[in-house]
C-alpha cells in the first residue's frame, strides 16, 4: 500500500472513485479556488496513480491549486497529461518518514488510498496507514484532510458490514480523531467510465441478455456521477476550519442494481434484459460469477458485491450547505451512464480501475544484476531484422495487446488468461486504456507498463499469477548497417522449486509463442510499410496482428535461451 497503491481502485460501496475533466465524463468545469492573494493553496493527493487520484489532480489544478502527488513509483505518473504541472514525490503512506516529508508545507491533504483484496491483513494495513497519515498531517500543520469512504447502511451493526466497508468506516474515524479537521465523503456506487463498478455493470448487461443473478441486484442504492464526486472533493478544500464530520454524497435518484442494468441497456441501445435473482449465490460465488463475465477479477468483485448486500441510501445532503448543487442539479443515473458510455466508445477514458496496482501483484521494477542476490534469471531473447522504418515498427509494438492481441497463437494466450483467472488473477480481460498509446503504469491485459521510451523500448511487468517475477521487453533498434532491428527479451526470476519447474515446463513452447511473436510483429511492420499505411488501422493502433489471422506457419530462427547465475557484487 503506497502513495499510489490501491487507492485509485474502486471499492467502498461500489466505485469510491470518479472522473473529472480532461477526457472524463463531463468534468466539473472547474470550481472557485477560494484562495487569497499570495501563494496558492497546496494540496497533497495520495493515490494519484489510481483511478480517482489520477482524475482529481487535473481538477485541482484547474481550480488554481498547487498540487503535490505522493506515489510509491513516481515513474507511473510521468506520462499523465498533467504531470508537468504537479510536483511528484516518492513515498508510501505506511512509511512515516516519507509521508511526513510529503506533507510539509501542505494545506489540504487528500487521502485516497486503501487496500482492496489485499489479503487477511488488509484491515491492519489500512489502520496503520491512516494513523500515520493523521499523525504526520497534524505535525506538519495541515489544515484539512479530505477522505472518500463508503456509504454504510443505516441500522446495520458495524460487525455485520463487509470487512472492506467496515475498514473504510474505521479509516474515516481515525482521520477525524487525528486532530486535523477532516471531511469524510461517503459514496455508494459511483458511475464513471473506466471504473470497476461501471465495467461490471456494462459487461454484465452487454454479455448476458438473460441472466440468473445474486439477490443483491434488488438492493436499493443511491448512485452518484463521477463529475459530482469530484466537484465535492474539490469543494471540500475550502470547508470552514471547524467542520470535522462525515457527509453522505449521492445522486438525485434511488433505484435497484437491476434497474441500473435496465437503464444501461436503454442507453446502450440493447434489448431489455431478463434478470432472475436467486438467493443462493453467496458473495464469494457471485464474485467468481462477476469475474468470469466481466473484466473485473474476483478479488476486486467480492468487496463490490459484499457492499451491495445492504441498502445504501444517503441519510442527509448536508454537503450542499458548503458545496451547493450546480444550477442544473446533480447528474441523474441515465445521464451519468450516457456520459460514461460516450467516453468508452470514443476511447477517451483518462484512468481506469486497472490503473491502480493489482492486489498481490509484484510492483518492484526490473532490478540490476547485483540485486538478485545470487538468484537465477532465465531469459529468452529474439532478434530480427525488419524491412520497415523504426517509426512503423514502433507503432506496431506500442499497439500490442488488448483487441490487437499478442501476435502469436491466440489460443495459447487465451488459455493462459483463463488459467490466470482460475487462480484468482486478472487474466487478459483488462485490455488497454487506449487503443493506440501507452504510458508508464498502464495495465495491459495481465501485464503492466513498467517502462516506455517512445520509439525505442516497451518493458512490461507480469501481473499474472506466477511462481516468480517476469518481464517482457520489446526494443526497436538501429542495426550496424543502419537497418531496423526488432529485439525481444523475456525474463523470469523463479521463486523456489515451483518457479524452476514452471520455467522448464513452459520453455518448450517458447519457440512457438515468443518466436512467433517476434516473427509476426516484424511481418506486421513490413506489411504496413509496404502498404504505405504508416501502421494505423481503423482503431489507430497498428495493423491487425498476424497471429490473430492464424497465418500460415513459416520458418523461424530460434532465439537464444540462456540461464544466468547472478551473484551479489
């Protein structure tokens, strides 16, 4: 759990996240900054690499605030459109020293991190992080903390709440008890393009014309549009000093999840869906059901499903005293769904639920050799001369994954994705944020972009379930005689005997999978060059992968597979 870990994911009673300006669902249009003459008010945003934090930053900047972001891996923020206008510092909210340093000189601190699906100890992790943040904020003289939590049902004892929702409530109390005035916004389902709740709703409705569903689809809830969530978050920066309390935030309508599905079908132009709720699907079973039908993995779907067991309707609308509703009123469900779907169809989604780290996935970058401390590093290297310009080849490389596929044996990649889902991983369902462009930190199927040097290098870190750590590097280089060379390197650092067995068990298939990938990427670039198309398809992401067309098998030159024993120097 870090300055940008988990906190961008949805959670809390549904999303707990939203979207704003700069390619999000309508945006807030900016707010009055409330700043006096002199230096601008400085805001710290934790979770800036996640779904909500990545959208809040441009809203605060548009409102005239100076913004500092706390991130465990600052490199994941460097390619965001707003990166050059915000300060980024390295830190982790569970580390008192780095948190305290990040809070120095800050007026308003946004706490947008939490553990989601993080194992049995996530509640203690949340508790520790909240205490550290509150203590360090008070020591630094921060005048306000703003936290987005989950809307808890009225009349339900806390011990009967889901563990994740109970933890959100506890974090809110700890921050309010810190001695720093705190505004705790409590939201139910938040509707926004790219959010886990919206993706879950969208895929369930689109893929299942008739469905047997858990009984929670009949639960009454009060959704809120992402633009309204961000408007409240920005507005809380200017709350009076004496305000230290929770605020229920919701949209203007109360309806069931089943009705939301029907509304989505209407907005999307689909036939009316047949929904048959049954009481026998437990949260665990229903989370696996959601995991198979939608891109949202079971580990994330479970807290979403658990939070819908009880009715979640706002008990008050006191926030309007301090942040008045806009002239046209709060955004209704139908309009929020329309805006979100419009962004998806236009491929204009600023951040997604997958922007945040996957629970249990490795997050450390590819180390240098001495850091392996005597472990083994297996590599599979492929190199091919390409009769195409580096620019055309790079467009093919950057367009890999998602709908474009992986340029070799689609069935093998599909099976690997299904096996990962069975093991509780994310599989291939996450796809891409953007069909043509990648940036550091993007999720890409069961990989994450660890490093990207436009025109030269794409390094992906594996987030599938593995007995070890894995990376895939795709390089575009100039050959010794000036031609274009494609170089591909897969790396695997095994954990124990299981990792060793895994590598040697799959290594016989590398010639087909990795060899085919290198060959087909080169051929796709060459075909694009010959056609004079500059490598851009209707989707704008390079030619259709040769592997997706199941091309005739051609001869291939095997790359080198080698094992290195690495010692600490």
